[in-house]
């Protein structure tokens, strides 16, 4: 679509491919859709990779201008992501931001409760990996609604697959509308497709990704 790609976005796509996180082929998604590409954030699985990932999240967040008081990393995948992001905010931007994450199983002894870390209050920035149909993120929004004095400030993700939600809007646009909250991503499918089309060794995948976008993507 000729959208301008920031240098950090191109670097991020290259990094995700190198790391085996972004793969091309045939994958069945949680939604049941068969996708010609998949993004497995669990493969940012070393110290160097996680440190770099945190810097990309921080760059996208700083670029967005979103204001927030606390970072929330929903279990499980959001936990290392929120830690990596807040470390990058400290190291790269001299910002000391509180963070909190949840346990999936409530504890019955010790401090109790299912939240660990800073208080979940004020404007909450949620950190997650991918949004496709928006199912996972809606569960997270319920946790914020249940916390006293917490309002969603924004959600920060690595990849916006830019797929349809319930209607003609994208899943992310529906989440933004329903929760009055911005969703910021490091990259979106359009940028991945632009990148793939430009690389001779990846160009073979461009048609399948384009066809997938025609079927499930938003115009
Ligand atoms: P939704 O709940 O449909 O928004 O899908 C988001 C979740 O799908 C992510 O948190 C992942 O568990 C998984 N997922 C990926 O990790 N990468 C992808 O490229 C696609 C999916 C997916 O299954 O849609």
C-alpha cells in the first residue's frame, strides 16, 4: 500500500525472520483461519533477542506518544514482554516505569491475589504479542475492568495482523472502539507484505499473503 516504513520497523521484520519468529508456509490459527505466515514470539528465546525485542517495543511506544502510568503484562506471554519493555524504557529513555503481571491461578497463601508487581491502577499500558481476531485481548480487558481505579491507556503489540473482527472493521479497530483505547503495533501485515515483496528470496510468498489479506484482511 506504499505506507512509509520506519527504519526500526524494517529492522524488526528482519530480526523476526532471522530469529525464526516470522515464518512463511501454512499455519492454522486460533481462529481456525489457515494463514500463509505465522509470528511465534516465543522464539525470541535468548537474552540478546529479548533485549533487542524490548528496544523495538520501546521505540514503537515512544513513537506513538501514548501516555500511561503502569505497564501490564498478561500471563503468560506478556510477562517477559512487559519486563523487556520496561528495561528498555529505563536503558534507552531514562524512564522508570512500574510494571505488573498476573498469575493464571490465584494463590491461596502468602500475599494472595493474582497480581504480582506494581499496583494495577491509573492508565494501563498492556503489552502483548499478536492480535488476530481480538479474542485474547478481550480477556485482558476484563481484568483491567475488574481492577479498582485502572483504565486502559493503550495496548502495545509486536504484530497487527490487520484481520477482520466480527464485522468489516479490523479486530483491532473493534477493540479500539469497544474499549476507547489505542492499539499500537511495531509492525502490521501491510509492512510485512511490503517487505516480503521486495526481497527476492521471499517474493514467492507474496501472492499467498496477498490472497490471504484479500480474504481476511481489512480494506
Ligand atoms: P486472537 O486471540 O485471535 O486475537 O489471536 C491472538 C493470539 O493468537 C496470540 O496471542 C497467539 O497466541 C496466537 N497467534 C500468534 O501467536 N501468532 C500469529 O501469527 C497468529 C496467532 C493466531 O493464532 O491468530
